[in-house]
C-alpha cells in the first residue's frame, strides 16, 4: 500500500494519477505504517511512516538538509532524461550534487534530478520536481507540439513504478490494456464532407479541383504520389460535372468502402448535427467556411447502415464546447437518428477551452475525444489512457493520437507516406510499451480523390491487427476504462512468499477482462482478474 502526502489543492491530481497508475494507495494516515510513502508538493517527508519514502518537490526542503543534500534550483521548462528517454518537466525543478540510484538527469544543467539516500532502515528517494503539479499541467493544458511524441504521464508513472519495484517489491497493479491484448485500437472518422455533390463550386469544391490537378502534379514530381494517383484524381475532376448532374457516382460518399475495409473491426463516425452553422470561437463568430454543407438528417440512411454494421455514431460538435444548451441540441439531433441517449462527442476543428469538460458533461455527453493536435500527431494529454478531466464528474476524455490531415497536409507535418509510417509506428511502440488506447481519426473523404490516403490507412489497419489490438468503438473503449476505474483493491497482502489480492469491479462482463500484474524484482506475472475470487501469485 502506498500512503500519499500532498497538498489538499492537489487532491484531484493525486486521485487521477492513481486511476491511471492503478495500484493500491490511500492518502497517508499518520497512525498507519506503509510499505511506500509518496510525498509531494512540499509536504514534510518526516511525517511519512514507511520503509520507502519517495519525495517529489521542486523546492528545497528542511528534510534535504537533514539528509545532507545540496541542490540547485532550475527554472523554466526542461527535458529530463530517464533511462535514456526524454521526460518533459513544465515547472521548476531541483538538481542535486549527489547522484545515486536514479537514472534521471537534467541534460541542460548536466546534473542529476534524483538521488537515493539511506536513512537508518529507510530508503529515501529524492526527486527534484513536483509530480502532481506536472500531472495537473499535462492532463489539463496538454503538451506543446515539440513534445508530442512523448507520453510524459506514462513516463512519470513508470518512474514511480520502477522505484517501488527496485526498493520495495512486489508491486501489484491493473495495467491499462485488456487481458489478451497489448493495446486497444480505436478507429474514428470525422464526417466533414460526405458528398461532393453538396459543394457547388464553393471554396471546398474549388480547393478540390486545384489540389487534384496542380497539387497532384507537384506531388508526382516530388515522388509523394504515384502516377496512378494523378490519373485517379484527374478522372475525378473530369467526372465532377456529371456527379452534380446525378449521372456519375459521388466519389466522396465512401461509407460503403469504409465498411468493407473495416469488416469485423469496430469504428466510430462523428457526424455534424446541423447544416450551415459555423458556430463561435472564443472571440466571436467562427469563419463562415467552418459551416458544414450537410446535417445529420441529410445522411440518415448512411447513419442507419453504419449502425446496422455495429458502428458507433457520435456527435461532431459545433458549439457544445462552450455552450451546454447548444450542446444538448446537438446531442438530441444525433440521438433522434440513432436512439443513443448519451453519445460521445468530438468538436469540429478540435475546438476546446478550460470550461469544455464541464460544458460537455452538462450537455449530457458520455465522453469527449477532442484532446489531440490539429498540426501534429502524438500524446497531447501525455497519456495513452482514457482519463477524467479535472472539471468533470463523470465525463471521460478519449485522447486523439493520430489524425490524417496532421500527417499529410502541407501546412501541417507534410510527411511522406514512408516518414508517416515511421512516426506512427513509434507512437504504436510506446502505446504497446505502456498499454492503453491508440485513437486514430481518418476523415470520411480521406480515402477518396484528391487525398487518396486509403493505402496508408489499409497498411495501418494491418499493423494494428499484427499487434493483436482489441478493436473497439470509442464508446466501448471508454466503457472498458470505466470498468478499470471501478476496480477496487479490497485486500492485498504478502505472506510466506505469496501475494494475495482481492479485487472487485462494476459489471462490464461483455467487455474484455481486466488483468492483475504483479511486479517482482525478477520480472512480472499477469493473471486475469476474476471478481470475488482471491488471486495468489508467488512473490
């Protein structure tokens, strides 16, 4: 059991940290002895009653002097290195003259950011940053694009886990991936342009013609588009008048093709509720071209066909992020077509603010999947896991990790298919290493002319299959994490070399099982969790 000493103002960050690092813990009670005490935010470590004391603080403490530690205060964001991997720190930090037992270094300062000191029978690990302040910053405001590739929340968890396993093993936890699968794959599609027939020589149609002709020629010359892609785009331009006349197929209507590509895999389509509504920004009306040329009712037959094949329909919100009443109207428009009383939401253009979680929750949404980058791919929230925003009570956030337009648009990352595959594979490697969900957004028309990103998407599906991912709709992925969050360690003990654990959790029997992971100094053991049954594992 871990006893946590922290400032009352950091209670929400502490609680969310331990929902993500699902291991037995409680706020420190003075009369109880703990295997591990975690002290943060300047709380006095001398109060800790434990054999292993982990001290996270960015300020010098009287406790440091008692241990004979001297330190230097470092200001401004920095990249630490933990076991050779970058770990961003967004607040102040300390570095220490003494370096022992923790491979955590501040490269810019050229000094250690952590050290181990023995004090009698106790082991004290001193880390020079405020853990829960960092967790609050990353889950709340998100990471800058420069650190998009770093799952920093998972790195903080890994540091705490590693220290406990080294100095106080065994450790039990419920990892963030279901039994039998290293990761969860969440395939999503923002439905922005389901029909080119609805665009009669507006900026979208004119942009299509330019990119399909001039843009395609440039991409062929640069080796970014094969000749067959140029031909397919030119044919689409030639047939466009016939599409408008109803004499040729609408080549942006790719829902049937998505159903074929994803046959047997679950996916989620976020649909815009109302036509012609640009919505508002934080500073006033949004640009007019943000308004969609369709509303959910216009594709009701497609929504019904998708739902019949097991797809989930969510809300591609317009003003829900800033106005709960309008959010409720958007939710009800989709609910009328699907019958779902509490669908999820992803905001159009990924609009969000500090108040968004509260607004979306008040509107009635079950989850949000807006926290991602428009211009990059990676871990904006610093995590591979579904989490609860600090201003929400029940609403959960399904972070967005990879978006097609971020990968390929010239004004964004503008990667070649080869470089994009390498970047996405790196993100998948980290998701598999830490466990969690990998959320992809492939827009409805991205497999159609002029984008023609279908080959890349098919290859991504193949890679996810090869990694033995559990494919889940956004709602089912969130439901699995709700099941994990409901799990409670009712009893944990180690007697005669055997770890005994009892875990309870709420329902979710139709979802993949949770598993218990026991960390020992010689490795780990995974055991499926059967509620109301004691789990025994050799220590």
